[in-house]
């Protein structure tokens, strides 16, 4: 069973998008959360309770995250906290961590504005690519602009605790 979680924080780096062997888009990113505290004696502000959350999103959401969000952006993410376990390849020891499987995410509009472009998921990949073209995100020579995801190739050393992913497009 997993617990629901909502995070408000900043992206530590641009989200990375990869594809599973079945062609499923997977976005991986880290959100850092903290609270600001003021030292009553010096009057200076500092961060307290800093926590780094490894996050993943899948399918259309993963593609939208990669196209919309970037390092340093303040976001609000909602998802499920899950325990991931794996065996360390170097030591053979068992390892685990808590990660967040993101169901929804967007920019925090407290200190920013956003322009939203709707992608009709009923039309699938073609609608997604057309929306990207209209936004100027896809150039005519972009190899990612055409085709339907197919089978990608897993990375030899894997990505994540149990499933290999590739930076290569799945077509």
C-alpha cells in the first residue's frame, strides 16, 4: 500500500525523459523541499528540514513534464510515496529508498505565471506532436517529431532499481 503525498518545492535539475523497452515514456526528476526559518538573533533567513524527493512520472504526463518544466522551477506535485528496493551491484547489499510516483504536477503560481496548452490525449501521439509543433518545440528536422513509439533498448547498467531505460527514442 502506498501513501498519498503532495510536495511543494523546486526542481533540482531539468527532468530526464527515457523510454522503457515497451516504448513507455518515463520522466525522472528530483524535487527539493524545505522551510525558511529566521534566526531571531541575527535576523538572517536559512533553509531547514531540506529533503530531496526522487520522483517518476509515466506516459503522456512524463512527456508533458519534460516539455514544460525546468531546473529551479517551483512546482506542486501530487502522487504516491512508494518504497523501492534493489540489490547494489557493487556490494551485493540490499538497498531501498522512498520515491514518489507522480500523478499530477504543475508550476506553483504563487511567484510565477504559466501559459497552458491542452493536449487531447484521445488523439494520442499525433495530437501531442502537433501541439509541440504549434508551440515551436519541434523543428522540421527533429527525429523525435515523427513516428510512434516502438520498442526501445534497455541500458546495460539499467536505470533505477529494477528496470532498464534508454535515452534513445523507441523507434
